[in-house]
C-alpha cells in the first residue's frame, strides 16, 4: 500500500516536472532573439514575403497566445474527423478517437507529433543497443575486476575505463568511424537505419559502441566496487564453505545482492539516451530525437523544441520512477 | 583553508602512487599552459608564408612549428597552450562555483529539513529535478544568447551554475546523517542554532566528499567545455580551447591526425590526472577502502598513450585511384545515380523551395518556362519564344505544344496561369512572390481582393500574355525562376494542402519517395518531351551526410558524385593528378562581401570604409579552401556580360593607413598606437567558411588599427541583426544571383529602396546616382548600354566602399569515372537530365545492392 502511494506520488510529480520543463523550454525558445521565419524562408526572401509567411505559420501571435492554444489542443477529441486534415492538420491519432496535437514544425514542414512518432523508435533502438553493450561490458569486465581485486586484471580494467571515460563521445565516434568504416571497411559509414537484417545490425554497431563505451566506463567501476563489496561479505564465504563454486557464489549470491544500484544506473542511462543522443546521432546520421533537437534549437522552432522536450523529459522521469521501483523490488533494504 | 587545517594532506597525497602520477600529469599540463607560451609564437596569428604540405593540407610538423599548423596556418603548439589556459581555468573555476553552490544547497536544505522547514528542502530538491531534466543544449544556447557573447566568464557561470546538482544531492544525504548524530544533538541542546551547527559540525564533515567529487567535477567541466566547443556554442573564436581545436580539426583527421590527437591527448591527460588526484585524496582523507592502497602501475596512462601513438603513427591511407571503367562513348540508358548532401531539403514544392539544393532538385522535377544556356543567354524550355509589346509593358509567351505533365495531362497556357496564381496565392508562403510584384493586379490578387491575377492572361491554347505596371527588362529572367514552374493540374492549389505525394510537374524526373530527414528518390519520367531524355533510371540523394562521411562513401564507391568535400579533402583530391579528369571547379554566381553600416560610427566615415577595403586581403584564403577565389568587384565574373575592369578592390596596407590618417585616426603599426579606439563587432554565422575568413580579416584589420571582435550568432539572429536599422556595424554579407544579371546584386543589396524596417540593404547605403543607374538598367534591353551602366555602378560602390567584395565561392565537383554526360555551369548545377552511367561490368542491379548502398527507404517498400 505504501509502495503504491509512493509510486503514485512519484508519477504525479513526474507529470508536473514534464509540464514545468516544457513550459520553460517554450518560454526560452520563444523569447530568444532572432527571426526563425526569415531563416526558414531563405536569406534572399523579400521582407513582405517573410511577413506573410509569419502570419501563415501563425508565428505573428504573442508567445503566450500560441502556448495557450498548444496546451488546449494537446490532447483533444477528434469528433470523428480524421487526423491530418483541415482543422486537425497537425494531429496524430491516439486510441479511442483522441488526437494528440504537438503543433506544426515550420522547419520540418510536418506535424511535430508525426516527427516524434517517426524518430522515437530510432532513438529507443539505439538506446537499447547501447545499454546492452554497456551492461555486457560492465558486467564482464567489472566482474573480472571485482573477482581479482588489486590484481593485474583489475588495474587494467580500471585504467581502460578511466581512459575511455575521459574521451569525449565525438572523439570516440569519429575514431570508430575512421578506423572501422573508412580504414577497415567493416561497417557502413553512416545512415542505414532503414536497412533490414544483418545490414541494419552493422549500421547500428558503431553508434551503439560509441555510446556504449562511454556508459560502460561508468558501469565497470560501479560493478567493480558494488560486486567487490558483496564478494567480501561473510555470506559469500558461507556459501563457498557449503561447496558452491566461485562462479555460483559470485553470480547467484553476490551479484543478486549487488544488483540494485547496477540495474538502477542502467535504467537511468537508458532513460537519458531515449530522449536522443545529440552528438552520436548526428555523427552517424541516425534519424533520432537528438538530431531533431539540434535542428530545432538551431532553427528556434519552438514547437519542435517542445515536442522533443516532452519526450526526452518524460523518458528521464519515467526511467527514474522505474529505477526506484526496481530498487525496491531488488533490494528490500530500500523499502523502509 | 583545508590545507591549513590538515597540514599533512599534501604530503599524504604525494605519498601515494596516484598522487605522484597526478602530479606528473597535471604538472606537465600546467607547464604547457602557463610556462611554455613564453617561448611560443602568438596563438591566433596566421602565417600564410609557410608552404602548404605536399598533399595540399596545412603545413605539417617542422622545427619551427613542432606540432605543425592548423587549417588557418596558426601554430598548433601555441594554440594548445592557449587552449589549456582557458580550458583549465574555466574548468577549475566552474567546478569551484559548482562546489560552493552544491554544498550550500545540500547543507542548507538538509538543515532546513531538520529545522522543521521541510518545504524549503523539498523546493530545493525539486529545483534540482527540473535542472536535471532540462535540455542542456537549449539552456546553454539561451544563456549564451542572453549574455550576447560566449566568453570565458559566461562559460564559467553556465557550467558552474548547471553543474552543482549531483553534488548537492550527495552532500544533502551526508549532511542529514551528520545532523542526526548524537554530538550534533548535544550541540543543539547546548543552545547552538541550526546555522552554528551547520557551520561548525556539518560543513567540516562534508568537506572530504566535496573535495573528491570536486576533482571529478573539474574533469566533467573539461569534457563539457569540449562538447560545447564541438557544438559551436562555446567560447568564441579565435580564442583556442581544447574542445574547439578538436572541432576545427575534425575534417583533418585523415590528413593530419596529429591535429586531433594533440588536443585529445591533453583532455585525456587532464581527466586521468584528475581521476588519480581524486583517488589519492580519497586515500589521504580516509574515505577509500584500505586495500586500494596497493601500488598501482599507471596502466590507464599507458593505455591512453598507446591509443594516441597508434592514431598518430598509423600510416595515412592514400586516396584510392579512380576505378577502371569500360570505355563507352554513346549514352546508355538505365542506372541509379547516388548523391549526398550535408543539408536537408524541407520541401520539393516549387513555389516554396528556398535554398540551392532544393531548387536544384525542383528543377529536375518541374521544367521551367524559360532557361539559360551555357553562355548565359535565355533559351527556350516549356516556352519556345517570347515577344515584347507595348514598349516593354507586355510580354507574349508562346508555349511548346504537345508537352504532357507527369500525370498525363497536357500542358497549355491555362496551366501557366494556374501555376503562377498558385505561387502568388494569398495563402502562399513563397519566398519569391515579391519578384512578381510588377504584374498588373498583383496587389489585389495577393491580398485576396481579386479572384484571379489580372496580369497573366490566357490568350490562346499555347499563348500567355504578361501585363506589367512598369516596363521591366528582367521579366524573361524572372520566368526562369522555379517559383513559377508549371505544376500538374492534379496538384492542389493550396500549398498547405500539398503533400509531397501529390507534387508533379513536367520535368525529366518525378518524385518517387521523399523523407525530409532521410533523402529523396527521383525516378525517370518516361513521358518527358525530349526523346531519349533522361538517361538515368533514378537519382537517390541522401540528406544530412557530413562532408567527411561523403568522402568516405565516395571512396567506397557508394556515391557517384560529391560537391561538398571539406577544405582538406578538396586539397587532397586536387593534389592527386589521377583524379584531375574527373573533377572540376565550377564558378558560381555567389558573392561574399563585408558590409559596413554607413549609418553608424565608425563606418559613417567613408575614409574608414576605404581603410577596410584596402586592409583586407582575401587572396590568402585560397590556402584555406581551394574552392574560394578572391573577388574584387560587386558582381562575380561568372555573371555574363562585359565589364571594364578599371575599378577593383586591391590590397594595399599603405593606402589603408593613409585612409586611417585622413579619417582622423592615424595608426602606427610599429608601436601599435592609434587607430579606432573601440573594438568593432563583426557579425557572422559560426561553423562556416565565413567564420574562418572573419578570423583572417580580424588579423588583417588589426594591422591598420581597426580592432574587430567576432560576434557569432545563429543564422536567424544573423538575419534579424543585419536587416535591422542601426544594429550591426559590420559583418559578412552573401548574395547569390537569382538569375544571371548584375542587377540582382545592386538591387536589393545596395539600392536605397531596399532600406526599411527590415532592410535587405545591410549597409543602409543610399546613393541617388546608383539608384538612378539601377532604375535605368531595369528598363534597358540593349546589352552594351547595360554594361556601361553597371560599370559606373561598380565605380560608385568602389569609391564609397559600403560593401567590400571579398570572395566568390566555387564548387569543387568530383565524379566517379563512370558518370558521363554531366557538365555543370554556374547556371545549371546538379542538372543530371543528360547524365548517364557506364554500366558496371556484369553487375546486375542485385549485385549492386550488395555493395552496401541501400536505399534509405528500403523498409518503406
């Protein structure tokens, strides 16, 4: 019962947080100087034509008026009208005749809802792939280091993770692209999101490694210290004394007890990545939300900025709720 | 304070291996940043007298420049040192601010919670939540824009004020534990206030963890600064930082890996050093487990050093030679042409396509009424000929009979009228509508008062008559623009209701698939009115492919044609004679200039404007990008017409100094005294060639006493600033001829009628004589008279110097040997209607797909 109340409270706060962050993002993008319409029309457009386009895109109204309309239309009943037509030009269908309207992006010349629907899967997929690499590297290397704490392997693993964590993502990405795509020709240079099967796996490999390495650098050290602490506990000795193998004692008993922070960190990272990885997506031409965020911010496209912000901040909030719940489930000590 | 309170700390730190490794790493970085610069050349000074490398790239390492020079011929070692000063300083100060705020908030909210003010604690932690969920990029951009200029101070505050959140959470939980200790309760029972307790008991107890987290925070700040530099929202150039240097060297990674490796090594060394320092501090303050005291070989340093050696030592891969192809002289039908661009195309609607790439694509899909031939003369297209009537107020256009649109409908005069009315419709956001404001009835139609455009009449099935308010010799040129290209009758008249699937025209290719974030695929229009044209089956153009990736993909044979190679790659290809037959530099109709605002000091003074004109020397820029050429007149040479080359901008420092003296601001180059007293802002867009050019002009203008500060703003802000009255003093101005006529440069860039609330005349230059010349040229149809008028116009601009022409861009095009039949002129770029591909020997279409290039939309179909 207490847990349910806790979850409810966290979710309510999460919704508030998303609304707050979205409003701030809207305000920031609306009050920045510069003329987004002039830029969208091209540098050579005559002032009169720019003014007309501003009216047509509805950008001549005050920001608070536009924000009010945005909020009132965010989720509304379609009343039998199809999304994408006339009044509902910028809507996307949700279930039960409801429409979701995130507005119209004048840079992409598409409804924002449609853009998000298209780009979120790409970002999610990359986030999951990166997390898999991160968890795999983190558990294997961190586990080895924990098992041989103070030994050569330990020093090597920690050293490598520090060096890897010290390299900015774009440097790692550039070098991976240079080495594996250009020099060795083993992977596609970029793009390839829409390719199927093996080709798709090859396309996702380099961006996922770029992100995964960075995350793994953190996770390795966490696994090493958490698992190392658990392995030093008396109950592991007791299990070993009852004849369990080293691996069984480590994986079944120690890892089970050390799992809460490891799982929590992984889920939080996943949430942060789901909102889009700005640098990596751009480098490897992965059509996700990170790329869209950059384009939106560069073009001061308030509607698109808000669309990305809603998704990205929701993902972060959701991940932190899930992380808390998983913590409660995995570690009874967190329940009080 | 800490060191005084615990005198043994420094010694205890140095007693550990970690501490000694940290000392070596951080000590050498400090030496590099603060001592070495005494013996190095100035970090921001270009030295274009150094010869370029043998491969055409920037100068490689030599005894004078130990690490070589960057793309602007500046000493890399000096820049590394200068960058270190800023990067280290920013990171340390920002981390200190973050620590103070983080500890303050953490201890404060813990104390508030214990003192019964739970709401304050809750509020603080909710603020932390919001900050953690904020889009960082937007946040930093905003603050940068609000402050107006990103310099070291801005960055310190941005990083400091956003970086404290994690720390404050840790400190808060530690403080809560301390506050529930017995001795704290005792202290409170003895009458100690909560403030006293926080200061005397909590603060000293959270210090060790703060110091440890603070060191790692310095590391994250270095990384954050690097990422911001990479995203071009960091400190403004020419100031070097490690992050910026990495960013600037990105396209040189193949040619000069050292330029990437050097700043990369510094960042990694700083991070490793700080990590070691943190570990040593944990040991010294007793917050680390005992076993970690074991001796540690600096394996991390060894790994990082090994990776760097590998990167620098790896022999650079030579440019692959052109693949052999079977000789073939007659065009072969079939094949798919694969292209890429680093831009994205938002629309393929001819009425609204705003930029070069989208217009080039639009021209392939929609044939225009008239076109230009290679010599720049008007040529027939969908219209066969035209005649003038009524003293130049009426133009009769005779259309080609028997033409069919891609949807099968036949093409006639009514389609011309309908398509023009569509582009000029009251609800059309067309960027080009104003070109046709001279049509009779334009205002009534555009404002929605008239149902049709009176100035366009259907005279017969294949005859259209245009009626003008004033005679205008440029009307046929305006009919070559894509805005008024005929569209199929099936295309909706409302632009808002037109989706890409509904677009169609009468051009050689039709749209097969279009995805603004992925690419576009055009396929052959079998019913095109020129028999046998086009040869190609399809054209696939991928968007958002970085120039570096374009080169990789071209070398892998995945692209047939590239035109956006980075400056370094252009040099590399041009240095390789084997590729010479397959590449060419195309002149363009683009002029880049420095505009000087004639309404604002200092450039309301014509002598200071002339000083700028004499001081800049754009000729050195060809060493930076081989595809730029210096421009000495307003109108680039590629614009047809004969002009007497009597007046030209020339580089003459003595004349510039003379002009400074005449203006009343003499400057002595020997002592550096005098000149215009204030720094002058130069506005341009970051991450463009114009930014590099501005960094060079900045050095050149400093030599005559004009101190320029670069102001880099987003494209939106740039447009808003340069078009507003009395706002931007000077900066970059670019103009692309819409049609090949000198008139398109003088009007609107230099005529007084273009000055308004939003001004396209960025210099706010008003000359009655120039205005009169332009008005006469508009109605004049005799070529030699026009040439004389424009020669005089050039003289006026040269004399008054409101607009200093500096460069014209050229396009470096590189083709696979199998691409044939493609010629490009300044007037017809990316025109693949007559291009064809030599089939690969025995390569069936299926085998071609296996080469790795898959259509971006493979999944869609």
